[in-house]
């Protein structure tokens, strides 16, 4: 089993942050914790009977990340989630328009679209 507890705990603190830029940084931290948990789970799953590790499974894609991010959002139970995502999208300025920020905002919008 993969433990996403750190990501869920971080997500629960999202509404404590007031600045859109700081919310974006918090979301980036949540995404990094999620990716770390996925990589750790892959590493555990790749152990063979004899204790050797098979080759890396490659990068984490949206097919894997979106359902996990949805699960983390549901477990965290953050109030006004849609408002927080839109706040970050429209007011994070140049930081939100970076390649990483665009990806994260697209991920968040996909989550909102799926959940509403």
C-alpha cells in the first residue's frame, strides 16, 4: 500500500494560506509529496522475490496522477476548494503561468470538473 498521508495532511492546510502565490506553492508541495509517494510505491512494487529491484517504470503521467490527486482532495475535505483553485488560477500572476504552474492549475481544474 502507498501512504499518501503527508499529501493529505498538507492539503488540509491549504485554506490556512491566504495569498494565491503561497497557495500555488502549497499545491506544488502537495504534488511533490504525491509524486514521492507514487515513486516509493513503485520502488516497493518492483522488488523481486530475491530482493533485487527491477528497472524504473518511468515518469508519472496524468493517467496515474489525476485519480490519486482526486483521492487526496476527497480525503482532505477542504472547504471552498473550487474557490481556492480559481483564486490561484487568476491571481498567482507570472508564477502561475510557468510551465509547472500551468500543469498544476490544469490538474486542479480537471479535479474540479470531475468533482462538480
